[in-house]
C-alpha cells in the first residue's frame, strides 16, 4: 500500500456524513487530506471535519467559497477558524480576501482565493458580464490581486497553474487545483480539467479529486493509481522541494 501524499486532497462530496466516514475508513492511511464542501455542510460537514481532524489526524480543506460584505466574511471566518482547520476558500475579490485574513488572524488557517471556477469557460464568463480576456488572463490577474490582498494561495485549474506559478507575487504561495481527472476518467461537470501528473508538473501544490475516487468500484485502488501518477510527476516534487508528508493512522 502506498503511503499518503498530502498533495492529494480527496473531496468528500458524499450523500451524508456516514457515507463520508465510511469512505475515509476504507481509504485509511492512503489519504491524509480531505475536502468538505457546501454540499456536505447542511449534513453535518463541520462535525465531520472535526472528527476527521481531531480523532483521525487528517488535514481538512473547508471549501465554502465565501462571498459577502467584508464584515460578514470576517465574522464567518473568525467562527470557522475556531475549528482548527487547514484550508478555507473565499472568492478572490480583494475585499473578501482582506476580510478573511482579518478573520483568520492568529490562526494557522490558510485562506485560498478562488479565481475562476473550473466548471466555467469563456462563454460562461460572458453570461456573467465578466470583462473580455481569456480565462487564463483573468485567472492570473485575479490571482495577483488576491495575493496582494493577503491570500495564502489560490484555487485555479491545472491549465492555469503554470501561469500563476510564474507570477512574482506567487512566490511562497499555494496553488490548489480542482477539476483533476485521471486519464480516461469522465469529466463530469468540469470543463478545464487535467490529469494528476499534468497538474503537479504545472506547479500545483495540491490537487483535489472527488468523483473518480468515491464513485470508483474500488476507491482504494483509485487512490493508489492517482498516487502512483503523482509520484511520476517531477520525481515526486512537493512544494518547496520537500518529500510527501505521511498520514496519521485511521
């Protein structure tokens, strides 16, 4: 069995907490980092996050994509920061990022700014009245502004990871790429996808994989295949050149 590599974040987009805990149990030490999103929040997502963190030693990425006036964002992040989580997403608008940083002050919680959702392409941005420019250009500009506002990292597709990594302001920052699909996997509702190896080679520090794991006939085997592919990318590169972090026991 391959040991966990915390560059892999498995998204627990499950029907309920019981199913999510069962998946985590089946994956065991193969996975050290989990994402819990809005779909799970009303079904006990915060309790799930706390159990995985405190009882099983897992790292937790809370994917809330917060967006509101500054005072509300700051208050929400301050409340969430009490749960000893690792990553939290907010929209990449500078006023939102600044407020989130204030809310997380004094905590280890990393604030990640969403640039452009991986389910969107240029026609979707047109529908939303987003200014002209390629998706890659807008992602890079939003990333730069988010970094300037204090973001610890950004969320972008693997297609834009190299462009964001090349920004001077990206030095020491995290790049997390959702929409990652192993070769031959169904893209689902994602449009700007890449394989695990492509994402890591492009400069991602972490990749997020959900459906290809939890919908697999053998989720553990699916994770093993992803870990093997990641290890082949740049000789097992991790952020800062470190070796992969090992998981806690579950």
